[in-house]
C-alpha cells in the first residue's frame, strides 16, 4: 500500500445472517485530503464507516493505519489512535456548556492534591483551551464559552462537534452528513469549516447525499454499491449525473475509474 495513505482497508467483509453488509470492501484515505463517501440506501457504506471507526468488527479483511495493521476493539480504541467521528446527531449534551462538551469524556483535573484526591475539574483551563480550539477554527462568533449548547444555532452546534473532533491531535475525522438539516447560510459555514480542518493537516472523510457539496469540497469521491467500493473518481473528471449513475448501478464505471 502507498505511503501516502493514512487509513486503508482491504477485503472487509461483514454478514448479518444471510444479509451481506460488506462484500470484500476496500478503502483508501490519503493524508491531508477530503474524501467523500457516497452510496445509495442499503449500499453498505454505513457498515464500512462503522468498521473503520471501531463500532463494528469485520468478519474478514484488514485495516491499516499509517501502514500498520490495526484492529479496533471499540470507537474509544479508534479515538485513542487518532480517529475521531462527528455523528449526524452530533452526540452533544445540550444542557452542558460549550467547554464542557468539548472536553466530554476527557476532562482535565486540577493540578495538585485537589485533583488527585478530590478529582476536582480544572474548569478554567478547560474553558481556556476550548476557546483556543474554537478560535483556531475561525469560530469566533461564539462569544460565551460557558453558554449551553442548546442555545446555539444548528451551524454553531456543528462547529462545536467538529472542534471537539479535531482539537485533540487526531489524524482522521469522519463526518456523517455534516450539512444535513442546515440552511444555506449555515451549510456554507460548515463547508468552510471543513476546509479549515483540512488546512490543519487532518484527513477528512465526509459521508453525504448532497452532491453539490460533495463536488465542492471533495478531492476524491468513493462510490459504494452492493457492499463494496465500485469506483473512485475526482470531481473534475466527471459530472454529478455520471456519479449518480455509477452509484445507482445505471451504468458501470469506466475501466480506469473502477476500484
């Protein structure tokens, strides 16, 4: 496998009884790229993504991270290895503050005996770092780091979820339908945010049904059908109609694009 691949997989298979969710599926993510993953309902792309982030254990196949074989025991295991996920539901706690959400599950304790003995949280330091993470991504419109997430707009909540995913030294960020249920203006902000995350050196996988957004931000498009990757295309080399035809099986991919 090429040295420029940060995350790759070969021959992934998963069955649920007689249902074949993955049929020798392959996957390649290059360093510093935005890869869009598209597929019709039931194509198996959800199972593929869940396998790559540690939520599903494959029956067969191999996953490599930075060229080395890995097997994730759980999403937490994948996160500890640098793979973060922004779910479509965002997985935020609405009643908690922005800072508390950014450090949810990785809270900082105060130094000294207060932190060791009483496990007291260092809320001031978490607020400072949370503000730094948001500003690094250009989210300066959020004025109060202590305000509850439930008071934010949809786009701001998406920004908080992305900041949490890419603010802790990760390598890969998976984003599931990042612009779903957002208006035009807020979708624009999220797309700009994805570009800024890539500019920081992270590799991004975007799962989306929004073809205009896919063609705007993706460097390559992974097309999934019938449990496997059928083609990888570059937006500059084809049209949206071409991609949809390949995705739905109306046409077979050209030989030079076939996976």
